[in-house]
DNA sequence: TTGACTAGACCGACCAGTCGGTTTATAGTT
DNA sequence: AACTATAAACCGACTGGTCGGTCTAGTCAA
C-alpha cells in the first residue's frame, strides 16, 4: 500500500484524475499532489506528461482486463451460454469498473490530432481489449453458424456500447444508464444468437 | 456568409475546435484566430469561455436535430418501417454529421465535476435529442405491443451507440466504425421489432 | 562514496480575461 | 441630404496567474 513506488503512485493518481477530467484539464501539479509525491519525482520517473499518459493508459488496460478475465463465465462449456454469461458479468461489474468514466475513452476524445503517439497507443490498447472480447464472442457466433457478423466487429460494437453508455450516464448524472446500455447489448446478443427466453 | 456577426463566427469556430479537441484543450486565442475576430470581440459577446461553451452546445443541438428531422422517413406511415428508415437515414448521414466527433460528447466527458452549469445544459440538450428520437421509436414499439422497453430508454441507448461509435471510430482512426455501430443498432431494432428480412 | 531517488523553488511560455479606445450602425433634427 | 448624438460592435495590447517542465540541493540505502 504505502510501499508502492512514486512512479506507480503517479500512475494511479493520473488514472483517477484523467478518467474524470480528461488529459488537458488534468495538471501535473494536481497529479503530484494527489499522489503525495514531489514534482522532481514525477520528472525523474517520466520525461513528460505525455509519456505518463501512455504509461497510465497501458497500466489501465492491463488492470482492466485482469478484473474481468476471470469470472464465473469461464467455467461454462457451451460457447453461447458462456458469451452471454460474460456480458452479464460485465454488466454486473460495470458500475465498479467505470464509475467515473473510462480512461481510454476520456483521453481518446481530445488527443485525436494533437498527440499522435497517444492516440496510436489508444488504438492498440482498444484493439487488444477487442481481441480479448472477440475470443469469447466469436465461438458463440460460430456455434450458431453466423458468418455475416464477425466476433471482432461485434466486439468493437460492444466496446462502443460501453463507452457510449459511460457518456450518457455521465451526462445525465445517472450511473444506471451504463448498466442499462450493456443490458441492451446483452439483449441484442440474445436475439442474434436466437436464445429462447421465458417471455 | 461574410455577413455573420462576430458572435456567430466565434460559436462556429468553437464548435469546430471543441468537437475535435474538447473544452480545456481549446484555447480562446485559437477560437478567435479561427473565427477571424479580435479577443475583445469575444468578451464583448460572451462573459466567459464557459458561457461561450453553453451557447455553442445549444446551437449545436439545434442545428444537429434540424439536419435529421426532415428526411424521407417522414413520409412513411407504418411506424415500424418509419423507425427503421429513420435509423437508416441517421446511418447514411452519420459520416457527415459526426465526421470529427460530437460536441456534446466531447465536452461532456471532461466537465462532469468541474463545470456544473455546462454539464446540466448538456443533460438537458441530450434529453431534448432523446425525446425527439423517442417520438419516432415509441410508435414502432407500441405497434408491436412491446411494453418492457420504452421508446425513451431505447433512444438513450441509440444515443449511447452513436457516441460510443464516435469514440471507436476516432480511436481506431477508422470513420467507418461509426456507420457500422449504427448498423448494429438498426439490426437490434429489426430483431426487436421482429422484422422479416431476406436472409 | 556513489547513484537512484526525493524535494520544492524556480522558469519562460501560454492561459483566460481586461481595458481604453475606434469603428460602424441607427435615429433624430434641421 | 447633411449633421449630430448615442449606442452597440469591434479591436488588440496588456495583465495576473497557471501551465508543463527544469534545476540545484539534498536523502538514503548498499
């Protein structure tokens, strides 16, 4: 807890602040204050604010996937049931995972043309996340013989639903819209996979 | 063209810059430079950058809805067909409408706790847009006797799909993801309304 | 004693916002 | 039509403060 390095404390603080405020609106002084670290330590660990942002993004994606890559759904053999249980698992965890936003989404919006290295890393990190999702969704589509929608394309859409629902939840100051958005995606998946439900 | 007031030129410039860069990363100097207007004129028209942002958001929502409120779909009598034609219309227009992002989405992410007046206005403007969407989606749901999903809830989800797809398109530097995201929503709507399609 | 790390005062560039003044548009008077 | 009066629109150099980033002086473990 208190043993973590200044570097990690800075990354944690940056993730927290940039998730809710974005990149530009988050100042280095705020980060070091929240991290409880001096500015010298910041610039010893990172060459620039931009380099910190990239490190924070990488750490965020890694930790984020670690939190959802092991759930009850992994025990399910049937690929369709497993995919649906996975989406349900994400829905259940969403309020905790993205309570104040998503770092990748928050940063991506404002760096498109100004910081090419950052947006390129975001591109790669989202791609990793989508591949992880696709590894769960693709077998379900294959089991139903669906070929006109790829697991990757559906994963990108799932990601869009999550990011977009974070925006509606934030804008309307109503966290439940996040869970509801994911529930709609789950419903879409059920209809796609033609799962019978008690009506 | 050249007859528009300094105020409107500032609003146009602010919409353009804040859509792609967000609120904090857009400076007043950049805005007045793009608008071809002096800084004094800016502060003659607006009391602050924040007041400009609110004016730009209001103008954006108004113009945005005006661009989609009149399409071929309005001629269709059947509510189900009209709703689907509307979503198709949005899909067709999406690349033009949100080529560089959505101002409301871009600004909403970074103002949650720092600028309560701005986020409150975004809340209201999104709500207006959702009500406009709901006026088209609700009759389709009613025509199919669907009561467990309200038109408003589906509209919020539609908005989330749009905003989220803007993020995936921006992050992956691939504009077609926006159109693809909306196509998924259209597919979801077709399945919900149980529309028969040639397979 | 050396080298990784911490500390915070300090720097110049840049930020939002100000201010005194000029130009332009409108309206009334003759 | 010509002149004056008034108000609003517009202008850009300027200001106080904040930004990301630097620098020198330490601390401490091996």
